[in-house]
């Protein structure tokens, strides 16, 4: 009987390895590599157990959202939390997972670090209040056509000097009408 009662809890496993408070928002990270050629890497993900309701039961990010280029785990807030674990590994943030911020309709500004290589399907779908995007990536991160579904495509998108043409031609990025260099 106890097993039957615990089964729903087990099925609600979260798909992130650790959380980190950055600015006023808590972001969730999934470890994609612990070493190798590119060193330790993570992708930003959603906290919930369902892609259909990725933020159900969690506080959605709002206001200015700045994705960090590197992050160190705070194990006291992860799914395998152990407050005694003093993991000091520095992970490079290389991707934003599919649906990572889907439905986070209170984000107003978005800053992407130079380390981002890919932004997944529907990553920012439904983020209708984004009014400004800054990408620090020297090469346009790979996007899916749906990465920014329901985001106003007339908002300013700022990209590094000498990258306008690359962004203007890149899938997903070329949807935006106001790409300028900084």
C-alpha cells in the first residue's frame, strides 16, 4: 500500500541537476558534460516534471533575465541536494533547453551570454512581454523557428559588432525585424 502512495511522488521527478538564484530569478540547470574537450557544461532547463506545464508549482522568472556564461552548483537546492556537498565545479552554460522558459510571460528583457550555442524548441514560447534581447554570442546560437513563439518579432535585438549579417541570415533570428550591432 505504501508503494502505491509513493508512486505518484516518484513519477514527478524533476529534470534538473541544480538551481541557482541569479538576480531576482531562480534558474535551473541540467548537466550535459562533466569534462572532456569543452569542459563541464550545462543547459538551462525548466524545473517542473512536465514539458506541458514546465513551471507548474514554481515561481516563474520575471523582469530582466540574464543567463550567466558560467555557473557553480548550489547543491542545497538541486534534485540530489546535499547541503554538505561543496561542489566548486564551474560549468559553462552552452544551451537553453526546449520549453525552458515557455509561458514565463513576465520576462521583459533577455540577455544571452557569448557561450550559448543553441536555444531549443519553444524555449521562450509565450514570453509575450519580452521587449528587448541582447545576444553576446559572436556566432548566432542555433534556434528553432519556434524558439521565440508569441514573442513580438519587432523588438530590438542587439548583437555583437560585425555579426549583423550572420544573425540576419540565421534560422529563427532572421524573423526579427530590428537586429542591430552594439
